[in-house]
């Protein structure tokens, strides 16, 4: 749950170089902060009108069309929810949590509640503040379908102390990843800039105008036509591991966006198993580890038997 503010109304005059474009497609261009699925939901709920009339998702727009978008009340701040947490470490400054796959890290449009942030607030009502109200205590993130370790700051001091380590790239991050193919060479660094895919705004891609991105990897085990890899992202770009491994020809198993689907997994095989940094309370370096979750263990066992 989240405390909410008043609904917002936006009025748009259709203006596009693409004639006869679909309403939902046009809205993703002019309102890029919202997903196409979320905008389609708003259209279906009657929150989006064209020339004062209820619209359809596939409605084609004309030059004189006037679009009214009523955005539902936006969350003012997230509220606590009693969601179980696997706490690996806790002191007065931080929490280290073993996040399960399927749990979104923070509220966002289209997913306003039942997130890690809501769960942490139930355990610790006072978290570090942030410039983004929906992300209290967060210094880094994990994808919804990535499991593993994430650190949460309880105090502003801890948030600033940890944020400096992430910025200076002194935090140790280790992921276990299963890819299709026998990865060769057995260790190396992938360096390629990452930015928004010009063909699909919801995807990332290797693009010349993207941000610098580096990913170090080392083979842990070969499993027939698969490889279990330890991956260390040296930078923190969106979807970096998945994009880089796919770009060199070794897609992540279970990843429907950049990788390959698997009959034995309903999510991507990426687990944040290692996280190390200096503790704000003592300034001493400490490293935390997390074992593979049961769904990933079972997938490996199946491959070993095959």
C-alpha cells in the first residue's frame, strides 16, 4: 500500500510525424515514464479520452485529435506491508536482505505496492531518505526476477557512506549465471556501451551513444551445452549482465527478453550470491554470501542428469 495524492490530468494535442498511429503506441512516445501495458490499462479503465470520448487501445489518431489523460492518484510515499524478509545481516545502519525472485524492489507506476521497500518499512519504519520518495533506503537494485543479496540503508549517513562505495566501484558484487553454450575463453571482461534500444524503448542494447559498461566473468562449470558463470559487473547499467552476455553469443537461460526460455525455469538464471563493502558502523570490509535458491539448484540438477 501507499499513501496517495490527487489524480493528475494531462491534455495532449496530437502531434506526430507518423500518420494514423495507434493511440497506445503514441502515448508510449510522449509519456515514456509509463509502460505500454500500463497505458493500455488506463485506456481500458476510461482514464484516457480522445476528443472527450472514451478511447480504444487500437484507435488511430488524426492531426486534430485532443487527448486527455487522467493519471490515477500517484503514491506520496510507500507504506509498510507485512511481507516476510530473509535478513542476512542487520545493525543500526543497514540491512542485508536475500531477495527472492519475483519481488519487485520498489513501487513504480503499474506496480504500486507489495515490493521489497514496503516489506522493509514493516520491519524498520524509519529508513534513509532519498531524492526519490518511492525508494527509501535504496542504494542499488536487483531486477524483479533476479534473486540474491541487496543492502538497505537505515540512516542518511549509511546511505551516503554506501553510495560513495558504489560510485567509486569498491563494492564487491558477484552473480551466478547460467548461459546457453560453452563460454570461451574461460575468463575475460566484456566492454561495450549500453543504452536504450532504439527499436524498443523497454529494452537495453549495445549502442555507440550508450554509457560505458564493463562486465568481468569466470567460468565455474561446463554442463554439456550450458555454462555456469561467475559474473562481476564493474559498472551498474540497467540489465547489464543480460545484455553483455547475449551480445557475445551466450544468452542467459530463462531470460525471455535477451536470453532463451527454459522448460525448467520460469525466470532468468541470475543470482546475486556475493556482496561485500565497508560497514558504515565500523568502516571494516565485510562480505556476505547467499546459496543458490531451490529453483536454480533444481535446474542445475536436471542439466547434470541430462
